[in-house]
C-alpha cells in the first residue's frame, strides 16, 4: 500500500475550501475579535464599492448564499417557489443567526429580487444598518456621475457614523491603493488561467476569488500571491480540453461541485463572471486626485458588461463577451444562469444572437446554488467540449 | 376547459367611454405613419405621457398590449412563440407575450398592425425587467432608445438628489431625443398645460378610489379599479378627454353611492357586500372575468388595491404640478408603487386595511413579476401582525394561461372567505 503525500497546492485548496464553505463566517468573527469595536458589513452581488467600507475601518463581507451546504426552511417561508434560490438562502443565514456577525448590509441594484430583499432585511432586522446602493444606469459624468458621487459621499458618511471613525481620519486613497493591488492579483490569476489553464483549475481559481469575500483585502492579496506561486510551481500535466467562457453566473453562485463537473467534462474555464465585484472597476482606479471621484469615474468608464447593467448602444450588446472569447482564445461559451434569474435569462437570447453573428459556439443550462443533479450537466458540457474538439474548426 | 363566462356582461357608461377612447387611440396608431405621427413605446410605471403629448407623439405600451392579448386569449400562443425563439420559461410573461406578438406580425387589439416605434422611451421605474425588455425590442426595431433611470426609494422616501438626477436625465437625455426624433422644439408651456389637466383628472381618480371607504362601497377598487386607472395610466393623462372621463366617472360613482348601491360587476350591480378586502398584486388577465366572478359571487368587494397604484400613488397626495414641470415628472416617477421599498408597501397595505375597514387582505402573487412578488410572504405576515386581520395568498400569472388554475384559485378563495365568515367579520345584512 502506498500513501500519497499532500502537495502544497492541495493543502492550500483544502484550507481555502474550509474557509469558503464556512457558513458561520468564523474568519469574519476572528477578525472582529482581534480588536474590540471592529465592525463588518455584508454586501450582495453584483457590485458595491468595497473601498468605502474598508476606508471606514470595517470589513466588507460578500454574502453569496449558502450553496448546497444548508437546509433551507425559514428562507423558503419568505419566497415563492418561482423566486431564485439566493434570497432564500441569504434569508436562512440571517434568520438562523449566522449573519449576526455582520453589523450592516448593502444591497446593490442587481435585480428586483435583491432590491426587495433590502426591504425585507429592514423589516426582519430593524436594528441593523441596511442600505440599498443604486448604482447609476446613466453613464454621463455630469448626470449619472454626479448622482453617484453624491450617493457615495453620503454612504461613506453613514459608514463612518456606524464605525465611529471620524471622516477626517478616513484615508480613502489608501483603500483604493489596497484594492488596486488586490484587483491586479486577481487579473494575474485570470491571466495565468487563460494562458495555462491546466495549472489553474477553475475550481481553485474560484476558491481563490471567493476567499476574498471574507478576508480583509490585504490578507486576500497575500493569499492570491501564495496561490499564484504554488500554481506556477505545481507540476500538472497539460490537457487537451475545450477552452470555454462562463456567462450568466454573476449573482447566485454555482455550487463548487458544478464547477468541478464542468472541468471533468473536458472544459477549461478560461473566463467567467463569478464575483464581478472583484473585477468590476478594472485593474487600476486612478490613485491621484480625489479618491471618491476616482471610484465614480472608474465605475462610469469601466466597459465591463453584466446583465444588471444597461448597455446604452445596442451595437455593443454582447461585445464584452465576444471580446472575452477572443482575448482568452476561448472556443465557446457556456451560458450558466440560475433558475428564475430574470437579468441573465432575459439577456441570454441577445447574447446568443451576438455569438451567432460572431460564429462562436455556445450551450446553455440553468442551475441553482444547491443543484445536486450534476450528471445531466456533465453530459451536456462533455458533449459541448467534444463537439468543439471534433468540429470546432469547421 | 375554462368555465363559461356569462355573455351579457354589464358595463358602466364610463367603461364604454373608455373603450371608445382606446379604440380611437389604436385607430390613430394604425394611421400614425401616414399622418406623420411619431410613435413612442414606453411603460406604464413612470410614464412621461404629458411630455410625449407635448411633442405630438403617440404612446404605445407593451404591457397594455400584453394584457389585452391576455384578455383576448391570445397570450398563450404568443408566449409559446417567444419560448420557441429561445426565451426562457422562467422569465416575465409580459415580455414574452409582447415578443411573441411582434414575431407574429404585431397585430393590435383592433386587428390592425401596430406601427413600429420611432423611439423607445425606457422609463426604468420600479421594475428591472423593463430594462431588458427594451434592450430586446431595440435589437428588433433598431430605433433610438432613451433611457430614464429612476432610482429606487430604498430608504422609504425620495431625496432631492434623486429628483435632481431624474431631472438632469430629462434635460440631457430624454428631451433632446424627443426633439431629434420629432424635429420639434421642447415647449414647456405646452407641457404645463397638459400637467394642469393631469392634476384635475388625478383629483377625480382619488375621489373615486376613496369612495370605497363608504359602506357599501360603490366601486370595486381592483377589478373595477383597473378600468378606472386606464386613461390616467396610459395614453391619455393630460388630455381633455381624460379629464372629461374622470368627471363622468366621478358622477357615476357618486350616483351609486347616493343610492346606496355597490359596484357594478360583470353580472350587474352587486346585491350584497359581504366582505371588504384589500388586494396586493396585479390581476390575472387571461381569466379576468372568471377571476372577478369568484369574488363577486361571494359578495367580496375589493375596497383598496396596490395594483391601481403602479402608475402613480395619487392617493398619497401626489399631483402633477405645472409650476414645477420637470421636477413634478421626476417625483411622479419616483413615487410609483413598485418603486417603493417593502416597508413602505407594508405600511400602505396596513393603512388600507385600517382606513377602508377591510375584513381581510389578499395577495395575488404573480409568477412572472419579481418586482411585485419577491417578498410578498413576508409582507403578508407583517400586515397580519399589524392589523390583526387575516391574509390570503393565491398564485396566478399575468398573461400565461398555464399558470391560472381556476379550481385551485377558487378553492383557496372559498377557504379564505369561509375563514373570514367564521371569524365573525362578515358584514351584517
């Protein structure tokens, strides 16, 4: 009998998976316990300016649901069967006390469900700080920009009032720098995955990204650097997989086994829209001038596309997805959207039409964060990968 | 098989007047191109009708097309067409009905082809789906699109900054697009005149809706209410025709109240008001009269509803104001019902139950409308707790006939009415 020694990257993966799957948010509790008076603020997908929370001296915590890890009872009593799964698991986490560690919650303007969830949170947790973050859909600096700037200044003031930090003490520029460094490491991770996908399985990249939903950005950056070093050093065989981009999973997250299933089906996920908050502003928010204005300008200028964001020019619809396919040398797109996700599912026909015109292959399925029946997805993704490999050039 | 609907449907004179107004509007739409009129597709919540009319544009509302297709039993076919074209079974059926109708030739309720839009006015108010809907239409029509982002009342009120943001968009985005599409200069005095007409009609609408505080209520504020809101929520707000319609409606309701009469149902005057209800959520359109009859047969009268506030919460005091035209339009958009946060919606329902002395309240949860439906179970518990009145919950859909199960809905309603009766809250004869 032989024993297999755990490699450093396997040890990293286990450690980070334990962190990510910990619904009690022990890492957040530990951060708060390390210094009396610390506070943490939860946020839902898709995008909030985490720099503001950080600058106010608090820990931003991504609340992305409970995956397949939790039996939903009270959450199901809040939502009808035709509402997606994320709000019911978030509500379950809240009502079961697992989110008590959070001193407030931000609900960004992703869709009607998250919007309404913000109000339910106000009703169910009246003593908690709750804010709806209505990011602009008008990208004119003189219109949407001004509105967003006022919104962010007000939000920063409220966050400071909550944390007890005087606005004079706030060093937002430092927070922007810290998150810029973090975004740069995230970009590096995605670049390496696209260049040498066999070195960076999507499941590991996902864990690396998701760890940032609980850790302070400085720690998360260090964790990413550790992973990048391990991944580059790891001896892993090159594989002849199909290179695909995942689209539609920007809010409710697919369970980790589903991501692994796609890999086992022969797909290298060379790009995705998981946890866009980590990449929403691009790698570099300007570090000179008024940092809050820099966050506003970066938001307006960022050309990223997600179903929750209005595309002012119809000609641009799907352009970002096609650019991702081209830049990452992908051979196809997998539309993976949560069931009952209006934004992703309404977007899908338009994106598919854009891909048709660009001659890019795609396949589509739906999931929920607790999807357990993975075999049909494995068969579908495997067939798609085989098709690409066999007839992709035709 | 659907249950047979009584053939001799009784209609109020105001309903007949409205029917003629709508028919004329669709005739105008059918001739729009030959008469050089510009057609603007837009939505009911946050509609800028006075602004459109000030540019001599003809509004067309995809939601209204969809609901009319639902009432005419065409929506199932349209939805199937959209699903065949790749639209998910999970998403809003208004969208799919509209897309399906477009794919099948865009034939309107009068049997004539609807004109293509010269402008898509995307008033993104209280419903995320609107944004995707008009992105989808833009793909098909390749016409200019004007996007008005109306921020949500997340904190239960709107702020000066939000009003300013909407006004800024009107000035920098919406009005210039209208000027470009129509070739006409913006005439603020004309807009003021139209807004003045609107305010008068709004006053009369509120008077009519609040008449339901009387016992018996002379109106049904849900099934009848959807007719009462028609002109103000669609193409006619600001027109003398709408003002006249509401004057006529008010007199009609006054006359019934003076005679101690209840509302007119499809079967005629309701003999006895047994239950007074508040209803949250839109109605089902595919079986509208059958649905209404389930209430009327039990003597259940809806005395207040939230659906009649999707196109404006006039009973909370808002009136269009000619003195502040753009600010007034902004405040109108911000105040539409589905743009209010959940605590405000719970407050409204609670106040309705109290102010209208309702015996209970009912939620008609719409499968394909997340804007309305997400969180309604929590709303129900909150309103029950605050009012002590029983709440009922049924599930249907807007225009997808697959999601209207008449027997299930009827069973649930009968149980609900029995519960009301057993609680001793039945109005004494």
